[in-house]
C-alpha cells in the first residue's frame, strides 16, 4: 500500500478500496490506534456509522503530515466533507530522546526497516515518558459537518488510517513529526557519530543481544547485522586504476651503499614488484566487474580432452630459480641478466633457453624444458591414443619415445613434449640442445606443425 505523493514531510495515499467483511487492523499497533479512537469517541453510534463509511470506500485520498491527517469523506447522498484528525507532535527534546532509544538497539531499527513497530521501542519510549501510540483523548477531530465530537466522517478516516498503519508504521511517526527519510537520516548520522567516538549504546554492553559463536565467543545477531547495512555509511567508490604503475624511487644517493647492495638492482626489483601489483589489481577488478575471469575474452571455449592428472592443487609459488628466469625475461639490462644467470646456477646458454621457454608459457613451459617427468600407465595410454588420432594413417609421422614424456620425430629434428596438464609442447634441435619452438597446444598435430614451421632458424632465434 504505497502513497502516490510524497513531498517534504507530507505523504498522500490513494483512496483504498472497500473493506467489506475484513478487519480494519491486524497488527498490534493498528489495533492500538483503533482502541484510542474507540476510547475517545463518546457516541458509539457515530463510530458504527464511520465503520460503514470506511467499509463502503467513502474515504478519499488520505494526506498525512506532522500533527494531522486529512481526507474528504462522502455521505451516502454524495455530500462531501473535509475531515481532519489532529495528533500531538513530539517536541525537539522528545525526538532527541526517541532517537537515542532507537539507535541504542539495532533491533529497533531492523524492525522499522521491515515495516514493523517493535514493542520494545514502544515500551522503552513509554518508560522515558513518550507515548508513541495515541491514547484516550489523543485523536482530536475536526470536520466540515461541524460536529464537536468524532462524527461518522472523522471516524471513517481513523478506520482507514488503521489500514495504512498496518502496512507502514512510519505513518504514525510522520504524524508525530518526522518523515521516514528525515528519521532514517538522523538515525544514520547519530549511529555514525557514536561509532566515530567509540560510543556504546544501551544494548551494546557485552552479552546483550549477541549471538554465541564457536567456542562461546560473542557474535552478532541477525537483527543487528541487518540494521548495520543501513547504519554504516556506504563505502567510497573504488579508486580509478591508472594505465601503468608509477615510477619507482631512485636509490642513487650520495651515501655509498653497503657492500653487496646494488641500488640499480633494487630499483629494478621495485619496478618489477610495482608492475606485478598493478597487473594483479587490474585483473582482480576485471573479474569483479564481469563475475568471472575469461582467458579468451568471450564465451567459454571447450577444451580438448586432457591427460588424466591428480586433483588440481593451488598454484605453487615460484622457486628462486624460476623467479630468476621470470626476472631475466623482463630485464632490459644485460648485467642484471648475468647476475640472475649466475645466481640461479645456470650457464648463459641455459638461461637463453629458459627465458625463451618462459616467453611461451611461463612456469609450465619452463618445467617442460628443465624437468622430465614420467607419466603413469593411464596417462601414457591417453597420450598414445591422442598421438594416433591426431593424424590420418597415411600422414602420421613416425614417432619414437625419447624419455619419460617426450616423443621425437624420426628423420626430423623435431620433438613433442607432454606437460603434466595434458598440453603438447613443440621443440626443435638447436645445435646440441632441444629448444622450445612455440606455445603449447591441446592437439599434438598442431604443436608439431608449429615446431616444423619454426624450422632450424626459428629454433635458435
């Protein structure tokens, strides 16, 4: 049941349909409103006539504002009367007390947000000398029919308002002087101010209204968590990601470095770290925006069958030797590459091959270059099937197994290597060494075609 007008501290609700046979109130606060009407009115016959008017749909649009409700009510003969019912507004001091009571308990706010009038809030307010719900004599009628007491028109208006209160207790709070938006803004500001000053509300004492978590530790009740979503100010917008990381600070100073410390090398490491952090941030924000990471940038691409492997484990951090290759791949300075080469225990030729492999596939490609693993029986059978199915019978090259997971083409300086993830890597003979010839592929025929296309020149390049 929603109002069609809402401007400032006034709400206007469209005329409600007839309520034949239905009760005018079903919530306890709606019934309390009707009790105040029935206890105030001196003439029971006027109340009965007002109920009949309300049931028949004789009450027009209802306007609710601080201290007053208004509607036009028609008699059976069509005569229309403007009817008002006045309700005492709370003073500023009374509202301050009520706001303190509400913000002291997240449950009060959670109930109001669920369009319920929490009984404890009414009880706490009454204990503080505030009567949220009207009592005897609190509903003061004014009607164009000039009756001095509740007439059928003001009674009909009160019955209709009970239906509005059932749906939204903020209607009552508006009569008392605060609109819903104003009230929620004040509650939020008051709660934020308390949080900023480390204040505690009456219900925030240890052990009050808390859920017991594992090990008997105090938790947060569902009511409080729900209300906190409203009370806590929204997070600021995330910062805009720059196109590139900033420049690393220069470590070249007048002070001589400690023995063994190379400022240029530290600057290189700082720049590398900043670059990696920037890439991770961009990737994380991209995943958050799209809901999923996509390597292909579009719809998921079905992968070819892969070799049977053990359950996927979290990606292991790079070893020192692997990270040396990664850094050397990005290093523009030969002296840094030389230090990384010697520090990782490689020769210059081995580092050249390692950085070439890294460029084709990172740590996975480096493992295929430097480690020879032996597939189990099931994986070997799968590899044999893939090699058989990859070519037509008259096109299949002669392959001989050369170690654990390597197959060399008979009569050619080309080789296929199987990674533990089921991908095939192309290799070519370069002098006395086998050299990576390209990226991996799920199809061994495609991988071998990459190797043969690279040729002797490509293998050494």
